[in-house]
C-alpha cells in the first residue's frame, strides 16, 4: 500500500518536463513546414511580383489562360494592351500574366537600364536555379570512327574475322 502511494506522488511531480517534450514534435514539424513550404512560396510570390513590375512594351508574354502575345502598350499600373495576332489587341490585367516568354532589350538611357541589369533566363530557370551551362563538345565526325575500326589489329578476333577484314581492305 505504501509503495503504490509513492509511485503516484512521483508521477505527479514530473509533469512540467513532459509538457515541453509533448510540444517538441509539433514545433519541429512547424519548422520543417516553414522551410519546405512557406518560405519557398514567399520567394516565388516575390519573384512573380518583380516579373510583373518589369514588363514593358515589346515583351512577349503568356497569360494565365495560355494566350501568348506581345505587349504593345502599358496603360497604367494594372492594365496592359497585348497583341495576340496581327491587328488583334486585347487589354489584360497585369496580374493575369503568368510569365514572360521573350524580353526586349531596354533602350539605352532608359530608367529600366539605369536601375541595373536583371537576371537572364526564363521564369523556370529563375525558379529552379538553372543557369547557362557550357555546351558539350561536338562529337567526332563519323569518317574518323570508320578509319579507326578498319585499322584495328587482326589479332583481336578469330582467324575468320581476320580474313573478313583482309577482304574488306582489297
């Protein structure tokens, strides 16, 4: 009877440390969610906002509906006039632009050029950190490969193979 009372008293006194241990997994899950989901989404929103602010006349853009056209006029802060076909112009809201396909170079001395150069590349390369990579060396011409195989020593194969190689040389 005395032993059971001692166990009951010891369990009641250690409750303060268990509360922190109970919340520790929840805190760790929140930290993981922040770095894997919330923070990258905030960066993506910031990049898209910068993209929308940098749109100017002559840029080839794609809208959220998939329409591709060239910006012919920047009406105000929220509207653009986009030419989707010859003499077919559509007014769209700046927020409906999902990406810029081709950028035009700013005119020398313009405000956009004086502010500094933007990153080169498309929307996907900016999002995924892709950059320009050096081109792979060109493969050797086929004629060189054919000469190498014809001059191979006859000792590598059987006697029948050697006779076939001799027949092809003459």
